[in-house]
């Protein structure tokens, strides 16, 4: 994938001494296309991209059901979500710090707090709050509108969608309206608004993060989870969430799954895609997750979807195909 370094001209990139290239951060050197004599093997990079995509397609499609089980087992939405990311972020930060990875600067901590708030605070926090009333399959379907919002916010940064993409936006918004009219989103105003705002905030944070002074590599993931998780925890305490019952073993196992796979593996894979792939590819998991979430919800939790919801799924997934078909 071309980067700012590659865009500065082939002659200049060929003139970079090998010692200097080796000293640059991985996020700048790995995707750079140099002259034929200096080309790095692309297999490892392509392999990591594929592995990251598969991780998001499978793992994040199953986290909706894990969130439902954690909530049904006595865990509170904001405290559970915040603790999940704080624990995962602290573990990842500790490992990176012991390995000698540079600690983020004050400016990088600020950028991480902003992105963490948008992706995890408003994005994941709104989703978890809404899942107290909305089935996991429907929640995943609404989050499937993420590429629509990514295309729209990408336009605000200078990349407006073309004709087919505009049709995709219109059809996708129509699908979301169908979900609301069919009362598949829980029938409550506040959870519905939270569920609609969640993918909007996630998309804006994802697009914006590419222009902010974020930490390098996995340290960016750790900083975002620490900051975002702390903000969710604080909000949960502010609105009066206090544990009153002991969570069930099923809820604890779901919580551990969310920490290990949903946060440490999944969020790290997403951060890698944001640094090395175009936004449309990085957010493509959003139209694979609903299919898996609906399947798992029906198989393991007895969830059902109305004909209106199935029609809305077709509209949203078709809209995302229109948005991502352009190379």
C-alpha cells in the first residue's frame, strides 16, 4: 500500500541509505514500495493482513453474544466494558514496556484518549448499553452500517464517495430505518440512539486516528484501551453503577473471552489494519459480523429475527457491497 514516503518520489526513496531505513519505525517502513533492488518480501505483510481480517471476521462476530451473556449473568454494562479494556490495555502495556517499547509522549496520550473515547467509550460503550434491550444479532446488524459512516466521514477529510457509494449510503440508511420501524431495536429511545451513535463514533474515530500523532505499533492499541476503558469506568461510576450480585460462571467466562480475544487479539488486529490498510478494508468486518452474530444468536441463545429485520439486513449488506466494491 502506498504511503506518504512512497508518494514523495521514486528517486528519493531509492536514495535512502539502508541503515536509515532500518532505523525507521515499522509502521513507516513495512508498507513502503522501494526500488526493485530494495523491495521487501510482501508475503509476511500480506499474511498479517489476512490474519488480522480473519480475526476480526470471526472473533468480533462472536463478541455480541459474549456481551449478552455477560450482561445476563449480572455484570453491569459500563463497568464491565471499562474493566475489560483497562485490564487488556494494562496487560499489553506491561508486556510492551518490559520489552523496551517507548512510552507514549504527552501528545500521544492525548491523541490516544481522544480516539479511545470515540472508539471504545461512545462506540463500544453505546453498543453494550443498548444490548441490555436489543438482541445481539440486531445490534451487530446496526453496527454493520459502520462502512457507511466511514465513507461519509472520509468525505469530510477530502474523499467523497462516488455515485455507487452514494447509492450505498442511501440504501444503508434505508435499512436502518426499516429496523427502527419494525421495532427490532428494542422499542426504547435511549438504547436506540446509543446503538445508532455507536458506529458513527467508531467510524469517525477510525478515520481521524490516521491523522493524529498516535503511538507506534501495539503501544497505540494499549494506550487507547487504557484511556478509553478508564473513561467508560468513570462514566459507569458517575451514573451510579455498583455491583450488587455475584456474576454467574457463564458471565465470568464471557468476560474473560472479551478481554483475551475481543480486546487483546481483536483490537490489536484492528489497530494493525488501520495502520496498514485502507479504511474500507479495515472496517469490512462490519458486514461479516452480522451474519455470524445472527447465526450464533439463533443457535446458542434462541434469538429470532422478524422478516423486517431480514429485509433490513439485505439492504445494509447490499449497501456495504456498493461501498467496498471499488478497488
